[in-house]
């Protein structure tokens, strides 16, 4: 499926509850990254992704509640569908892929510490989170390598350097 067809299939809804994000949200075109990611994995159904731009404190609460980890993290993904949902929903129905939640302070700190452009790091984390919603994981080495390859290829389309290579 070409990216024009995919464009009509994906909807990205964004919200923020953190003022630090207000000036940063427009730095990347989430729709373009979603379209490229869905095209890369050959997704062919109408879908929707919810994105929340928030604080470390909020992400820490979510991380503790859902992952039993009492610390903030850069991005959390909460899948909302499974193969059963794909099977029972008619092809014309929009599939809710899930939610992606970003922590501003952690992402800003990582970008600075890793000498990365903030919006490149954010784009990488969005692609990473979206791939999680699509069933990719990195708990097993082979799966991690496959996920990293997909991320690097998608980001390269936007001239974003490989995020797994050290920046000087």
C-alpha cells in the first residue's frame, strides 16, 4: 500500500497537560512519521493513535501503575488492540492502536546528554512507541534487532541519523 493510501487510513490525536510541550509539539509532523511507519510495516487498516505530551511526574505515575517501575521513562506505549479485535471489526472500522505518552524532562535530558537534536529524538521515540503499538518488542535480541532496523530505516526517510550510533 502506498503512503497516499495510508494517509487516509491513519489519524493521530494529540493532547498535552504540560506547558513545556506547547512550543515543541509542532517540531515534528507526527502524521508523516505515522504514515511512514505504517507503510513500512505494510499496515492496511484504518487506525487511530492517541499521543499525550506530559511531564516526568505524570509518566512516573503511569509507569508505577502499569509497569510497577517507580521512575519516569521517555516514552510509554499502551496498545489498545489485538489480533482478535482485528478479526471481529469490519475492515471499514477504525482500529484504535493505542496510546503513546511522552515525558518532556526525560526526553530533553536524553537529547542533551546524547548530543541529539530534540525533534530527532522525539521522532525516534514516536516511531519506537508506534512500533510497540503494532506488536514490535525488544525483550529478545532478535526482536530488538528487527525493531531497531525498522526504526533506523523509517527515520532515514526523514534524514534523521541512526539513533543507535553515538553522536560526537
